């Protein structure tokens, strides 16, 4: 009986909090469909055809409208003109990224894709500069691409003209060009660590774009402890992170600050410089 009472009290508090947040947001946010307590507008969206649902909402509420995913309001920009006005005409005002609970759990607010503020600006500036130094966006990267194209052709020849799905092979070729910049070396197409890593990254991308992730981001405190595909994301991320840390450790042991070999070397050198500056300012 006590457990039932506690559960009812918890649900009542969530209901009241949801109603309060929805009402306090009215007047400050664009119009939109009336959300339900706790779950928001989730039931009003066709998860199999989200694009069609958003288009239908835009016909009723205009190109800028508000949807609630759980108790969290989300402003939707629908159509070329609305997106252009926000991202191009007012780009500086929209440079930030919204907080995604799944990304916070994975990256702790670090990295490039989901970070914000000075961390994002500094990491992005350093990454772009380093990648350009290694040829990204320049003709100098052609040699890496041509080298990988040679291995790609050899791998396709192994099929001896029989029908095959080239998706995996083409994905490996693209990943190898990136790996040659990040890790200095490419991987054989049958390298099990390489295949496992690319598979887990692709699996995470697929899960992150699924309707389940919308549910997770709407109710993270509840969904996080339940079984679901979000557990697979954490497991896959741990695998990729563990492998990357191994490579970083190898780089630390053979690091030459005067002769950076790849992106990891440059990152380690930058970390040393920042630590030195902090010591000098203390």
C-alpha cells in the first residue's frame, strides 16, 4: 500500500509540474497544438512519418510552432524561408545547441557536435585548423583518397564480378580516409576491431534518429533506468571510447611535439600547451 501511495504522489507531482511548465511557457513561445500533461504532443505525432506530421502542424500554426516532447518545449522551424531567416539572417542568435539528455549522458557536454559556448567554439576552431593542416578541403588530401581508392578497387575485385552489397566496403573506404588523419594509419577491410567500431557507430546513428530517442530525451529521468535501445548506445559508445583511449595511450608513449603525425598527436600537443599556460598564470 505504501508503494502505491508513493507512486501516486510521484505521478501527481509530475502532473502538476508538467501543467505549471506548460502554462508558464505560454505567451513566450510560438503557438502550437495543446500538449497533454507529462507526455506532451507525442501521441499527436506519427512516428512513422514525422515529416508529414510537422507539415500538417505548419498548415495550422504557421512555419514556426511549438511542440512538447514530454515536458520539454521544442520550437520547430518548418520550410526553407523560416530556416533561412533563423540560420542565415540571424545565425549568431541561433549558433547554440539545445540540451539533449542522451548527449549529456554520453559526452558530458564535451566534444563538437553537442557542446555549447566557449567549449564548442574552441574545440571547433582547433579541429578545423588541424584537419585543414592535414589536407581536409585541400588538394593535398587527394593522395590519401587515391591510396584508399586503390585498396577499394582491390577489394571489389575479390568479388570476381558476382553480385554484392557494396555498402559496407564503401563505408570502410570512407572511414579509412578519416582514420588515416585521426590515427595516422588505415585499417584492412577485414580488421575485426575496425569492422566492430564502424558497425557500432552506424548502429548508434540509427538509434539516435529513432522515435525511442525522442521519448528518452523527453523523459530521461524515467526512461534511463528502463530497458531499451538507449542501453545499446551506451554500450557501443563505451567500446569506441575504450578503443580510442588505447590509441591515445599509444600516441602518448611515442609523442614527438616537434613532429605531429596525426590529429591525436596535435590534440595531445595542444593539451600540453594549455596546461603550461595554466601553470604560468597560477
